[in-house]
C-alpha cells in the first residue's frame, strides 16, 4: 500500500483527536494547519526532493507541478472541523471518518482487486466502492451511530461519480446525514 493511502486512512484519527476529552477541536485545527504548512513547503521544494522520496506520497502524475488532491483533503477536513462548531459535531466527525476510511479503502481495494468497473466511470469499481462503504460505515458509526450508514452510502456514491472525491465524499455524506436527521425531527 502506498504511504499516501496510509496518510489518507489515518485521517480517521482526526475526529478522535478533536474530541473534547482528547485534544479538542481548536488544537486539532491548529495541527491541521501545521500539516497544511508542511504540505506547502514540500510543494515548494518538490523540484529539489528525490523522485524516490516523492513517489512515496505522490502519484506519478503529481510529481511535476502543484498537486491539488492533498490540498482538497486538508480543505475538507478543516472546513468540517469548523462546521462542527455550528452544526452537530458527531455528523461532522462522521463525515471526516467517511472520507478517510471510506475513500481510502475504496482506493486501496479498488486498485488491487477492482475487476468490475462502473460504466459511467472506468476509474472506479464495484469492489472499491463496496469496500469503501463498509469501511466508511464502521468508521462513521463510531461517531454518529446508524445514521452513518446513510452518509457512507451517499459518500461512496459521490466518490464513484466524481473525480474530486476529497471534497464530494465528505460533503455528500454530511448533507445526506443532516437531511435524514431533519426529516426525522
């Protein structure tokens, strides 16, 4: 497994750290900004870093030029942490977990075992999306309970149809969970 996927999946720890009894949201947000700063330094120094080292965290097409995928991941996590001050924290935390675990495992399993491609997106597979749904459901359930199944379904659906999955997966999950909670209220 590529180190970038380990980083992606380990993002499920972010909402754990953000809990009030661990680091809290403010300190976790500060750590994410530190991560953003490190990412921007690496992007600036990319031409001076060995391709062997860069290939641990970058795809081949990201080795030259500015890579936006990590930036969109960081943006989604930060924005969801900020939103958690205004809307249900558990739902925001679940959306982060769905992005980290669901999208991460979908990519790992889909690349390795994905044989049945979607007709509307040849880069995505049933195997990846189903494994992503299972991982997202487990991770999301920890934070939000059964409502995370809805978020996981819509998050993985958004990931299957959209290339910008670091943004669309967590926000599709968030909107779906909030909508269901609204309809049940």
